[in-house]
C-alpha cells in the first residue's frame, strides 16, 4: 500500500497528517496522544510503533536533538544546504518492526518531504506544509 498526504507541525508538540490516498483521513498527534478523524478522545502514541518511530525521528530533527536522533537511528546526510536529504535507519528493534527507513528532504532550514518504508513494503510520502 502506498499512502500520500501532507504533514503540518504546530509548535510546540502537535503534528497533523492529512492523508489523501488511498483513503482520506486526518491524524493529529498532540504530545503523546493520537487523535483520528477529529476524535475528541485520543489513544497513546506508543501503542503504534510506526507512528512512534516517525514522531521520534521528527522530534529529534525539529528540536535539534542529535543525541535523541542518533540513539534511535543510523544517520546519513547527503546534498547541500540548498537541497539536502537525511536518511534514517532504525537502530532499535521496536522501530525496525515498524520501519526499514525514513528519508527526510529539505531546502535550507525547511523540511519539504518525509518518505517512509515499512518492512512489509508499505510506503508513505508526506509533503510538509509551512
């Protein structure tokens, strides 16, 4: 399955993913809670290893917390400041069950895209909204 959508980061601790394909859905993470399609009651993010892996990578990246990022992932940076790609491969067994890799692209200080691949071959492409 190939998932497409957009991702928006709202400071200090909210991520909103609006999925456009294969079916429409909205996922909002506030702190450690996940809300689906406008639900008022969320569930703990740690119940979903795939979501937790993406959140962990984004948290380390967006907060500039290299030790957190390096603890969870093997890191490889390519490109220049004008156009770069950060490749993350999970180190932790719990993350490896959910992800085989994450590729984060950007221009300057702006993230533009996050692509993930799961062990079962599922992929997700997210454009980042400013």
